C-alpha cells in the first residue's frame, strides 16, 4: 500500500458502519468476534477469505482498518483508492471537480485559482441547495436557513494528482428537511445532490440545443431543473480567473435511484465555458441578441437642446416578449423618426439588442426606416 493510500484514508475517514454495509453488499457475513478488538468476516462463496474489521476503540484501529481495506482490494482485484471511494459512497455524496490544463498536470495550481476553485465548489452546492426551495433564474438576498446549515456539513476531501482535483464530501443524513414534499421525503443532502445532478443535466441538454439553434431560450426549461445564474457563475469559476481551463464534475452517492450504476460525470471544455458565460448573463437578464430586426411604433422621443441627433423608444417584440427598446439615431434618422411618430407609422431598424432586467437598447443601429402600408403586403 502506498503512502498516498494512507493519506487518502486519513483525510477522508470512513466509519465501521460503512465498511460493514459494504461487506454485506458484497456477500460477506460476520462470523465471530475477537474479544473487544475486531469482528471476523467471511465470504459466502469463499470460506477461506477472511477480513478482520477493528472496533473504533481498538488501539491500532487505523492500521487495522487500512489492512482490512487492503485485503478487500486484493480480493476484488481493484485498487485501494477505488475500494475506499466505494465504501465512502455508502453514506455520503462526493462532488469531485477536476481541473485539466497544462499548468495543473503535476497536481498543482496557481494559488489564486486554487482559492477560487474551493470557493466556487461551495457556491455550486449552495446554488443547488437554494433551488431545492425555489426555482429561479437568479438567487439574490437571504437564503433559507436550512441551505446555510447544509453548507456547514460539507467536508473538503483529499486532492488528487494528475490534473488538479478537489473533492467535496456531503454527509447524506446530516440534515433532514422539514418539508417532505419539497425534498421528496429524502434527507435534504440527498435532495440537494439530486437537484445538482438534474440542473447540470439540464444545462448540458440546453447547451446542445443552443449550439444547434442559437436561441438562448433553450435554457429557460433548465431553470425548472435547478439551473440558475448562480450555478453558472460557480461553474465558470472552475475554469479559472481567465476562463481558460477545461474541467470535469463527477457526482457520486449511495446506491439508490440517483446512482444505480456509475457516478454522474459532466465535462466542460472551452466551448461549454463560452456558452456558460452567455447563459449566466441571460439568467441575469444582461445579455446581447445579435443581428436583430426590430419593428414597432415609436412611443418616446428624446433629444438634447441644440442637438440634431436623439434617441427614440420603440415598442417591439423580441421572441415572445414585448420590450421597449431605446435606439440612438443620427440627425437625419432622428428627423425621420419624429415624422413617423407624429403620423403613427411603423418603423424598422437593425442591430444588436442589449437586454437588461428593466431596459433594452439597440447597439450600432443601421437601416432605420419607415414601414409604409404597402410594405406589409
């Protein structure tokens, strides 16, 4: 057994109950005791296989526990770390964030990005916790106390070499939800992990739709699955301050409806990071729609004194939403707009639309003109 395996066990402890449950799931059974030192376990289909599981009160508890896990690894012909991970899964959820880049290949990372990575891992779980209680595009203000309490149960596991990996461990049975209908009658930590997985899956699906169709509205339904601008901002933080690194998120948990077989894995390359930047702004209602043609009536005119240029407000429809869009026009176009407003005529103009929560503005407007009745037919 390597020194690395010993560190993994020391920094990511397991309980005797977890090991007992794991042995039972693998057809081992308890077959006796050695005083107050250990229990004896044999395999149902191999009576010669034997493992001693120490009591926590045993003086040599840690070495004996490592020995038991090492024997399990030999019997199952798997690595010590794989066995340890599976045992840990029995009563915990583990969220692993792996950062992949040339500057992390030796298991190190620039300190500023390392601090950011841990902070964003916490924010990711917090975003998932908040959306258990309400589905919103963006969370602001005070969070439910249960969500704050959940954060206090999180543990930071051992990092791994071969890129840079941070493991966040969430005890499944740490807090029970007071509202069974909200958490679907499962412990709150389990509901939050499920919400994290469904949110990431929804973002993944919507990203594929967006790449094909170019319409940010594909991300509207992801909100109902737990996605939010807070979740997107946390994910962006994993790519570093410059948003230049690839990363993976792996979510593992106790066997059950969420994790009947393999852990859930989500990969984000540079293309996904670019989309996440747009989605985060979209959820905050601060984004740009490229190359749009607006049509509508002018509802407001504004021009500084002694100036020939000014701005207008057009009532137009963007997608399925009616918006009042501000457009800055040069002198000749503004004069044309005044006449169109006075005569209640439709106008059209092209450009990129900058959408905010309470306003919209057309950037770099071109081809402003009046729509005559004959143009509509």
